[in-house]
C-alpha cells in the first residue's frame, strides 16, 4: 500500500540553465556594475527585462545568463565563482 516515489535526477549544464529561465517571476542581475548602461549588481526586476537585454546583446552576447530567478540566486552566485560555468563565462565576457 505504498506509492512508488519518483526519483528526481539532478539537472546539469544547459538543461539546468533552461530550467532556471522557465521560472516566472522576479529576476536578479548578478553581473558587474555597468551604471552607464543602466545595470547595477543585485538589482531585482519584476520580470526579465527584455528591453535591456536586447539592447545590450549586440555588445555582450551572453548577458541573459546574468539575469537569474530570485529563487535560484544563491546557486547562481555560487556558480559565478566556479570557473567554466555559463554564468562565470558570461560575467567574464562583460568585464573584458
């Protein structure tokens, strides 16, 4: 009379990033301060700011990776410190 529980497998790499983006709601910018372009680290937006991202994507191709759901901000900030992660590479691109 016990139900079989589903085992959740950890999501890695690109699939993990896509899962983070699927969450609706507030997002936090975790990239470097670029005040001249209207970006300040740890700013929270009600939703992903498509107009900011599209206006800066010509210069910074991976900027969208630096807008993470608030619910995943702690994990994303840890990934920011790990070399080679998508968030780390996006941050490095912006500081060149």
